[in-house]
């Protein structure tokens, strides 16, 4: 790929680092602007409020990041992050049904956000044509007189006067804090339509010393929220000999921060493996709380007019309910898409990128939003398709208690390896109908274990 010109990336979180890595192959220089002083070690930072929360890198995200940063998952593993067979080494309890485990090729990484981000940033720092600006904020876009092309950004340091940063391409990777809709309006361009799904998620993460007696020696556990019990529990082994535990509530449910309240919340999930760990394991550090009001998708792919020399990337395009762990994986696949597009004709890059990214987002968005719409309190349009798919997936969970093939098929979709429609293949449908015909499956309610 021939390098030419200057690129600027707004935001030094995972989306920005991924974008910078891709742009470093296509541009002479890449400058990353961020408001924070970036830590030299793996540590939480203010600009990434979710950095204290539990993270797990999905199988597709691990694959994509390894394509962008060769050997990254092995490097994380050497730093203590466990590589996890997400089918064979995790207890899954979906809609109250324990899923039958089996060995798989779905390998994720149990890694804290600070370690992942610092490891990736160290890779980007080694790129000879990438530089990081000191703490500064992009406060406006620069454009040609006709406003058809972005020519750079106005940057305001934490201490000092604002200055211009010229660029042939500017990429907004500022996440949910993106100012692009307002900047477009100021330029006389249309802002994208926005979809919001109000889920009102509150989650609290606590770390515990890892002991092989817990989780029956496995590396993770999950039980999902269902109508009537809007609570989720997730456990994942991480670096430093720790288990990260994230308890979450939707629709206003909030896990308490005190030890006893947290343990009682865990017990309400109905999965003793998690509640025993919370009761018996030794806590490490203090609990961290975060609220997430709504999933937000900005439909840039539907715009007919957009300035040249500008892109929007990662969470600034779509911010998913964090319970499903999709954001970093989608950003990594967007990075692969951008790399492919930059290797060809860059004319009207924005149109081709937004359309391609929209297709990448469609699958995970349908999973997250469709699942959230199971709750009657969540506002949104429930099409016949959404209702049928939710009923079908519930029946699949019931059948997956004894059919490992169904469990693997579901996890391949959840890990964004396969698109959702793969669950509707005739061979899978037959297994679902066969397994779902049992008396226990017919009698079970979402969130109630058979026989309970």
C-alpha cells in the first residue's frame, strides 16, 4: 500500500488505536489527539469510564485484532490473560437453561481493559509514522470554502492556545462523546438519523482472587437477564490471578456496592456457581459502578451528502449495550474493512466505508436490540420477525441443554463469527424443534430453570 498525505485520529481509546494502526499503512503521518494524559502502565483513565468494568474479548474480536496486530493475543497471554474456550471452559445459563458444554475453536481472551488498551497502544507507539499529541481536545473541523472537504481540525490543548492540525483524512473515534452530528450541522450538512434503545443498564464489577475450587475449575460463567428477572451475572478469569465479576441490572435494577448487598444480588440470579464465588472468594480492590442509559446507532450509511476527507469510526457509529460485549469486536472488524478500502480507490471513501460498516453493525445490532426488546418495558418496535426470533432462540436454549451442536451454533453467532441467520439453517431448526419438543422445554418459562 502506497503512503500519501496526513491523517488525524480523534480519540486514543481502542477504536482510535485500531484506526491509527490501519491508517499508518496508508498515510505518511498519523496524529492521535486525546484529552487524557495516557498512562505509561496498564491503568484505568478518565476518558475510558468503562475501563474499570469487566471485559472479555470475543472470539471474532481476538481474530480481527490478531490480523491487525500480529500475535496480540499471544502477547496478552504472556502477560497473564487467559485464553478461554468460550464453549468448553465457561458455564452458560441462557434463559434459565444450563447449556451443554463442548470443546470448540471459539477462543476468547480474559483481559482487563487497561491491559488490553496499554498493550495495543504500545504497539501503535512503535509505528514510526504515528505520533500522540499531549492532552488536547479537537474543538472544531476545518474545511474548504465550499465545505465539501474537511482539511483538518482545530485543536485546543489543556494548557495553551488553540492551533490548526491539517490533514487529508480525519477520523472521529471519540465514541459516545462524538461531536460529529453537531459539527456536520454547523457545516450545513445533514446530521445522521439516530436510533436509541433505552435499556437503563447499571453494572458493578468487582475483582476477586481466583481459586480453582470456584466455577468447578472453569474460567467463566454467565446467566442472562430475562423478563421477570432483569438481572445478569458474568464471571471471567483475567490476568493477575483474578476473577472479574460483573453484576448488572436493566430497567432501573441496580446491584448494591456493599458486600452483603452484592452477594444477595448474586444469589438472586439463580446460578449458585456465581453466588458462591462472591460469598467465598477474597475481594481485590473496590467495586466499580457504571450506568449505560441507551444503545445508540447513528445511521451515517443513509446519508447522501457528507464531507470528503472525514470518517466516523467505532462507538461513534454505534454504541451497543455493553452486556453483550460487542463494541471492541465491531471496531476491530471495521478496522479490517477500512484497511481493504484504503488499498483501493479512495474516491468517496466515506460512502463505501459507512455502507460496509453498516453491514458489519447490522448483525450485532439485531442481536442486542432484539434481545433487549424481550422486556416489555423497553420502548421499541416489535416486528413479527423480532417476536418469532426471540421465541425461537428461547426454544434453542432449552434444546441446548442436551445438544452441544446448538450451543456451539448459538455461541458462534454471539461471538460474531457467524451472522444471526445461520441459526435458521434447516439442520439447526430441525435440532431445535426436536429438542424443544420435550415436556420440560414446553413447560419452562424464560428465566426459570426446568424443574424449578
